[in-house]
């Protein structure tokens, strides 16, 4: 029996024993790039990530179907905050893996990673935006906590980690001010109202305020997962948390016409970071 004829069984055995290096070594001659070069290193890195995900999720690599591919796309969208280039790169490499597996007779086909609806790989340094109508839909479909989250991103311009770290001590219910890192923000009426309403569901009133973490999220990944779920409920294309922040930057730039004010409000270290918003300010609505 030749190695080629035994390859599907050898691959299956490597997966069963959770020996990812052996699995990838068996396919090495068919993978893009040459041993040790950057292309091969990037391919192997992406495939290791995929194999760890599949193992953790209990997904059958050699029998993967469209539902498995969609689940991995969802995982990447959340993990990479909707960044198109990262998602495209990872999925291109996994799609190549299944082409190799099909050619080796180790996957029945068709390639489950063909035909996925991927995020648009936009210009302007890949800065994507939620349109005002999309933000309105998110706010409409959200509960009290979700409205506070969306408002903090789309109007307050907070980053994901900043939002996760917020404490009730940072919020002044009566003054409408919020302390974020070294910034003292005057909240817009919508965000102020959303936080007050959410606070009341948490037993936080206007007179004495509250203590402890503002949200229950432990990390940025959980925050993005909550936003992804809300986007599905509101029928809004998920573009990541950063797209909420980009909406805030563009909105403030249009309101003030002052890049420095935008940079100060969003905690940007340089005006260069506002350039993508300046480029699209006249065309995005």
C-alpha cells in the first residue's frame, strides 16, 4: 500500500491523537510556499489556529461542511473584530487546506469554505463604519445593556477594552460625564440616558451612583460576541466594535469640523489617526 493510499487514514489517526504537527507534516508537500519561508509560516500558523478551534469545538475536520465553515467565519469575525484582511487571510488558507484534503481523498467535498459571504475588504486603511440607520436599528433591537454598549461605542467612541474596564464610579448620572482613562467626557444626551436607564436595572440611581464593574464582560472577546449577537438580531452586517468607534469619530468630525477635537475625545495620540475619517467624511452618511 502506497503512502498516497494510506494518507487519509494517517491524517485521521493524527487528528484522533490530537497530533496537529504530524497532521500538517503529512500535507507539507502540498501546502503553499517552501519550508521555512514566510508564506509557509503564515499558512501553518493559520492552520494550527483552525485545528485548535476545531478540536475545541468538537468539529470533524475531515468531514467539515458549510455549517462548520460558517461557524469558523463567525469565530474569526469576533476574534479579529471584523477586520477584513485578517478574516480573508485566515479563510483563504483554510480553503486551501480543504483543496489539498480533497485532492488527497481525505475530504469528500465539496470545499466547505467556498461560497462564504466574507466581509468587504474596503480601502481607507480598512476602516469600516456602521451607517447611522444601522446604529439606529441596533439601538432599537437592544435591551438596556445593549443600548448602553452601542451608545458608548457609536457615540462615545470608546474602544472595546475601555468599555470592558468601565466602572460605575467612572459615571456621573447627574452630571452626564464619564471618566475614561485620562479623558473626562461630556456624554451626549442619548448615551447619558442609555447609561442611566441601564443603571436603574442594576440598582444604580442618580443620587448615590454605584460601584463595581459597569458590565459583566470579562474581556474584549465577550464584548464583541455580544455585539455580534445583537447585529444578528437587528439584521445588521457585523463589522466589529471598531466600526462603532469609527462611526463616533466620523459623526464628531462632521459635527465639529475639528480633527483635534475628535482626537482628544477619542483619546487618539496623533491627528494622523483621523485621516481616514477626513477622507470619507464627504461621502459617508
